[in-house]
């Protein structure tokens, strides 16, 4: 799954240009993309020309192994293009060279200067960006990248949809925070979360029984560590809360129990328990907050708002109440939920935390991160602050899903992700000891995906091996593990992932498993995964690569006639799938059926390639 610079390069410049032809053709959905001559011919500063989103784009391919890709190269080729008379909206330099931040900024500056004087824009795709596109279009990668490992069949749309669900995003209708993978739908925002399990709890009263107070304090400390089972045990040792002599002790007991229920995903039960606690001391500041919170959890934000409006009249300096006021306003769709907050209370953790949630929802991700950074600076972060920080960092990184997947994060986005991941390190104490299964799943998935975006593959794999037994059907974790097993060539390990049946695996993980089986040449494993995918309600775009993988697998196994029949069936079923037809043409040509291959040629722009040459970069293992 990981998008890194680990992919091997096409062995020759000619094959690199051909790869770019089919890669950009697939990405732009442009069957008419053209190659302007072959390597060594005069090409007027461009190697390819195609169309994307109604714009004409030219591509200059630079296959570098030892020499550097420099700004001088860009200016030299652009000078050739400017003199050619060709007209495009954008020139892309596609290169095997590693990314250089300074060069990126120079190219962007040059592009802006060119556009300002009526010339075309210019950009550069380094090998990291091309690797990302190859992972997205594995049928192209398999043709040109030696030893191409199992990868994902996802498209950028899938990435945006599944990942944003995994980082606690909210729906525009009800501001529901969706916990990663666990499908724990809670009617409040990350901005409320901090004080749900910490600051909503009342302080110890002077008249409280010391032994009872110590037990409640212990439960409180366990709650801050995210250990709801320990909280439950501590509360149970106190027996029936109604038998506690002090009213304040009963108040604390019910508040702690409510927070415990909420931490384990029992939203309605938590809401009722908060209301029960509030009724015991109805005029107290934290009781009023509990009351508003209870209504919010029971999906009655209007009643919660009414409680808070009255409460703030008697407790105008309460940061607890103002923080919840902001969060409730956000749920209710108030234009500016922070209106009315006293200026001198803004730089408090409760208010900053709630404001961070508002900014995140509004799409102001950098501002949200800055607010969360201020929270970290004010106090030692609780579990809830750490969870929200990581989710906020991921939300910012994925504000441009395609760019994030291609490694195009700003330095500050990367640094924010690193801070977010560091809050849960070492995982042995910060993740593996989490008792709530829902919280563990959320944190593990968010953490694995953050490591993926940071290209810290060893950390992602170490985490996944540790937590996957607890969360065996979690998509992000499964994809990390499948990628690792595929790279190892571990077919036995891949088969073990189907121990509970293919039906329980998420579609993207199952698709990646099918692809890994195809690469490794295991027909039974491939068919089991592919059969389950075909039985699901997937669209044509999602099923095209799976169909093509079957023919590649049979070719790898030496069953050429079967491979050809499958390839022919594929192009009949998906006549507009350019790469499927390209694969059929190659198989026909390699089988000596040149006339049939020629009949297919007018339907697709495919540069000729010898079987011997293609064999060296066909990771599907097509044998001569």
C-alpha cells in the first residue's frame, strides 16, 4: 500500500517514455495520448501530448540514473518547446530523479512567471509522484517496473472517501464525528472530547469520605489514561452508588461512569448517566455542564444550548461551559459558534480545543493545528487531546488526498503528522495498553495511516503486526500487512488472512490481496479474493483491474491460451479500458499472432516493444 521511492526504475529511457505514455493515459482517461516520435528523434521539447479535463498537456520524460535533474534542464527543454509552435496548457517534466524541494519551488516560480506573460504553465513529477501514480494504476506498473510488489487497486476517490471517514470527520447535516473504522457514531465533535472524560468531573468535597474519595480519584486517573475497564473495576469496588452517604460522592460516581460509557462507545447510556449525575447537584457548574452534555449525547442539541445559555449567566467565567457552548453551536450549525466568548478566556485549553474543532470543520486545517499546538503547550495532553491532535493532523494532510498520496505534503504538514504520531510513542505503552477496543482501533488506524503518509514503513508494519490480532478486519491495518507479506513473497501469510473467509475483508484490502496473489502467482488465492470482489456491488472502474489481473496471472503461470481468452473477454466487457487492450496486444504479439495484434492496434496508441525487452520489466512474470 505504501507510496514510496522503493519502486525500481524502468531499465531504459525508451521503456520509461512508454511507461509514461500509458501511465498518464490511464490517469487522464485519455486513449488519444500520443508519443511524439521515439527516443533520439527530435521532439520539440516534448515526448508526449495528451488531454486532461479539457486541457492540452505536454510531457517531457527524463530517465536519469546517475546524472542530476536540474533547473538548467527545465529551461533548456522549455526553450525548445517555446520555439516549436506547439500549443499546450501545461508542460510536465516526468523524471526518475528523487524529489528536490528547492527545485520544486523554482519550477513553481518559473511557472507563475510564464503564465503571467501568456505562456503555458510548467510542473515536475519526480519519481515519488510517479511511484504514487503507478501504485494507483498497478496494471501499468506491472508492465514496466521490475519486481513490482502487491499494491492497492484504490483510486483517489476511494482514498478520499475511506480515509476521511477514518479520521473523525463530521457530516454536514449533524456534525457527527465518525471514529476511525469502528463506526462509533457520536453526536459531538473532537472539540468536546477533552473535557468529556476529564474536566467534566467534579472536584473532591471537603466532607467526602477519604477512602471513597481516594477510590474515585483512582478511577479518575485511570480514565485520563484511557482505561475504562479499570475505571469500571474501581467504581464497582465502591458498590451501589446510591448507598454512598455523601451526595457529592454519588455525583462523582455517576460522572465517572458516564465518561467510562462514552469512552466505550455507549453514547445514549452515557447521556442518561450524565443527566442522572446533573440532577444530584443541579446548580453546580460541572453539574450544569453534565446536563448540557447529556442532552447533546441524546441528540437534543437545542435543549443543550438552552441549558448552557442559562448556565453561562451564573458562571460567565467557566471555560468548561464556554468550550461546550462552542461545540454545541457547531452541532447546531451556528455561523460563528465562538461568538460571545470573553477574550481573556480564549487562551485556555477548553476553549482552544473547541475552537480547533470549529476550524477543522470549516476546512481551516492549519488554523486548527495551530490551536491544537497551543493546547499541547498549556498542559500535559490527555488521551483525548492526543487523539484529536492526530486526527486534526491527518485531516490537514488529507485536505488534498491525491497530493498526500503522492507525497506532496508541506514541511509543516509533515511536522504536524510527526508530532501527532509521537504522542502515541512508544506504542507498547501508548497504544497496546488502550482498553477500549473502539479507541484502540481508531488510534491504530490513524497512526498506521500517518506513518504511511510519512513513509515510515517500518513503524507502520511494527504497529500493524502488534494490533492486527485485536482488529483483524480493519482496512488500513490489513493493507499495511498485505503489502508487507507481498514484498516478502509470503503466500502462506497472505492465505492466512482469509482464515475467517473473504467476505469479512473490506473491498480495498481484498483487492490488494487479489493483486498480491496475482503478482506471486497463486491462482487459488487470487480466485478466492476475485470471486468475492465480483460478488460485491462495485462499479466498473473498480472491477476493471481485477478482471485484467486474472489474465496476467494465467500468463505468469504459463497458461498462454487461457490468458489470451481472459484478455479478450476483458476487452469485450470493458472496451474503453486502454490498458486492458494494450495487454491483449502484447500477449498476441508475444504469442506470434502479429496479424491479430495488428487488428487491435488502431484501437489504442501503443508503442511497439519486443518480448525480450518487455520481459525484463514485466513484474507479472510473463515468460518467453
